[in-house]
């Protein structure tokens, strides 16, 4: 019976529809030895005898793919696939799939949780209250403030829907703008520099590409208001963390919320962790119980379709592999 590795830690030990889909198709779900993100050496070991994977953010490198010729499908429980060497996957006949339309609302909700935590000074007020200090201070509003959305794909649009509900003015940077959506939700498309200069809250929702690496750096941070906040629920590589530390210490920006980091998991001595005007979560924005199940189900259907000789074109990110793909 072909085996499918279930690697995302949030999928360990749950009973959900994705397991039924795999089993009914004659596939055997298996799990890694540890409930944590796998490293390259661990993945090399775990993929022995595995035909497909519902994948987390573990690194599917050329070395990993070359070592397992029986391996055929990487189906991400999510929409980002920057941890996959797509060219190597294509070279080895491995289909790379994502789960479109499954987690944008989870990410948007988490984005606003971070924005609100920063605006309302939530963490320090909690700490002060439980310490008996009763720190009653005026906090910041969202209504009437400018939300800058960098990237207006599915997630950016979901953020804009919520921004409208909060009564925010919205600017967006997007190379392929949807003007009908913008008109409906009161979004103004602007150049990158204007978005940084005018926003009170800058929220990143861009894909991780070579061009986008360190889009937030010393130069772009200097364009922001000293009163502005930065939130990143996209990919850690979009932000140069050393430059953010410098900007926070110099009070060039007011604070940051990061769900993603340049290195994951980050080191415990990460300099950002020593600062006060920050909020962190462990790359958890896209995973609530609903999106978790929806992403896993989408990934399972992709694997089963490919096993049956069907081609889920809307999910396959390396379509050029089609000619050489064989289960």
C-alpha cells in the first residue's frame, strides 16, 4: 500500500476527513517520528518508502528529492511553497501542489489579532495587570487610521474586508490590481514607497520571491512613520530582522508583529526577543482548526487525483512536470 507522510505538526493525532480520503483511495497515512518541523537530514530519513506527502514547511531540496525516486507528490497544507526546490521537483518528476482558497481567512484574522495587540498595547497591559500595576493608559485606534496592504491576493483581500469593517482607510501595493474589488472595499492602489510613507499599519502579504527578499530593510523602514507598526504574516525572508531591530531601538517605527522569521524556528537569543514593542507567534497565522482541516483535505484530494491519473491544474505549481509525471 503506497504511503503518504503527514508532516505538519497540527495534523498529528487528529481524526479528520483528509485521512478518510487517503485511506479510501488505498493510501496509508504515516507520521514522522517527531512532532516538529523536519530538517533536511530528518526528511531524508522520513521519506524512505513514501510516495507522497501532505507537507508543512520542511525543506524539499534537490538532495532530498534525488534520494527518493519513488516519491511523487508534495502537497502543501497551505499556499506557500518557498521551502520546495520546484526546479529539482520537476527534474525528478515530482508534482508540487498547494491548497488554494483554504487559509486566507485564518491569516486575515491572525493579522488583525497582531494589529490589535500592538495598537492596544495588549501584552504589556496584560503583564502589568497580573503584576498588580493596573497600567491604565490611552491606546491607539484602528478606525480612521491607514492600513497599508502589501500584496492583494486572496489573503490581502481578506485583510481588506476586515479593514473596511474596522473603518480604516486602505492603501495597497499590488502589481496585478483587481480594481473591481478595490472599488467595492474602498482600497486605493499606490506605489510601494507611498504605502510605506502614509500607512499607520503596514501588513505584508507578498509571496516570497528573489525580488521580494528583504523588501523591508533599513532603507524602506526609514520611509515609514515613526508612529507606524509593521506586521508580517507572510514569509520571514521579506523582512531583514537586523534592520528591524535597529529601527525599533532608534524609534524609527513604533512596533512590529511577526508570525514568520528568517530562520524558523528562530534562535532563543534572537535580538528581537529582547525588545518590548513587539508581538510574536510561531508561524501559526494560517492554521486554525477550520483552515487546518480545509488545507489537509485539499492536499489529500490533490494526492489522490494525481495517483488516479487526474491533473488538478489549479493546485499544481510546476505544470511543466506533467509530461514526465508518473505515479
